[in-house]
C-alpha cells in the first residue's frame, strides 16, 4: 500500500541565502512529524544520499529550477498553492510512494 496524500506535506528547506539554496520537499509525515530538519540533512553522507534522505522522511527534493522544468512540461501547475498535490502526483506516477522492501 502506498503513502496517502494526507501522510505527506511540503516542507521548504533553505540551505543558504540564495534562491538556488531553497528546496521544496515532499515529506513523509510518519517519519518527520515535526518537519524535515535541515541540521540533520546537512550531516548526510553524500554516498548514501537517497537512503539517508528517505530515512529522515524526505520522499522527493526539488529546486526551483527543477520545478520550473516540470512547469514547462505541464507536469506541475505554475503556482505553489497546488505544489503538494502536484508533487504527490509526480511521485506516485514515478513509484516513489510505494513501501521500500
């Protein structure tokens, strides 16, 4: 069974001052009930990046440039108001919401 949209949320993480330092993350509320924590994310070993992000509750992480490309393709809507629904839909189509064995 996959994760429901109610079990997810969008967290915005800023790793710096520049616009390219902002990331939009689809987060698993079950693993990160209080939100994703940038201080923990900074300590991740880059060799195991995907696994460690997933363990912290991050399902998908996108920059504004990546979102702009998805908007250009018509995959996500232009405003941030629908970002949660749109990223959830993208992740569902890509199989990212199914439990990992």
